[in-house]
């Protein structure tokens, strides 16, 4: 998939609804404020980076190892955005450089997810939010089995138990799991189900978000 294809998907009816739903869950959990700093690890085209920078007034830095995707992000960068080449498991930043950090499904495509999470926590002062793909979801049944299809090919799908275990021994506290995108379409049924389940602690949404605080 090219950067153009990826970003175009978010402008389709289904992609726009899924993106908006994920962003809403992420923004509510992150509690990012104007004047704060945010790191987006595995930012790709900068889709969520741009939206969070524009919506909050925070200074946002996106990091990604793919220079082609970074170039795409840089060409569309707003005044509060910066993009840097780097790998999640060895971030090019000093300790506690950012108020908050996110990684939106990027850890699903690395074999070094524990190392990456340690690095994300290391460079963060306040809170991290890690978005993962949920194996206990309808989307997994549609797109994730047998190695995955399309943009999900090669992704690791996590269970809620695996996500909690991922944080074992890592200097983060109050780990909370939230999910969204219970029915991965953009139709009326999907929107109705999302409304009914959005405030319930049912770990069945395709987008599994782990939120944790970093000690002072």
C-alpha cells in the first residue's frame, strides 16, 4: 500500500467513520492540551498526527522509519507538526522529552513491541496511549485470519490479556483498556451499535486502546 492509498482510504465513507471513531476514543483518553507536546510513534502518513495537532494546539512530533511515508507527511504538515526518521525500538529522543505519546497500530507490525513500548514510556512524562488490533473482534474475523489481507497483512492482533501482559515490568501505571469500532462498517447498524456500546467496558471493538500514566 502506498502513502496515497492509505490516506485516501480515510476519505472513503467507511474509512472516514472508522478514523473519526478511533480519533474520538484516542482524544478522550489522551486528554492532550494546548501547549503540551505529543510524540506519534509510527506516524506513517501523519493522519492522526495532523488531526491531533490541529484539534488541540499541541506541538506534535511524528516519527517513522519509512522515508517515503515521512515525505508524504512533511508535504502536508501544519505549523504545529514535525516529522523525524526513527525506529520505535530506539527512539532518537532523551528521557521524558514529551508530555504524552501515542502509537496507533504501529506496534502491530514490529517483532520488538516490548522494546518499543519501553522506549515510548522512556521518552514520556505523563501518559501513553497505544492503539492495537483486537483479536476478539469482528474485524479480525473479516481481515485478520490466516496472516491478514490488504493493509492488515502481517499484523499481530492482540487479545486484551496480551495487552495487559505487554505492560508487565514497564514503568507505567493505571493501565486501562478501551475499545471502539465494534462493527467495522459505516452503515446505520454500525453507528447504532457504536453508540450503544461506547461507554461499556466490552473489549470487543476492533480498535483496542491501552492507556497508562507515567509516574512523576
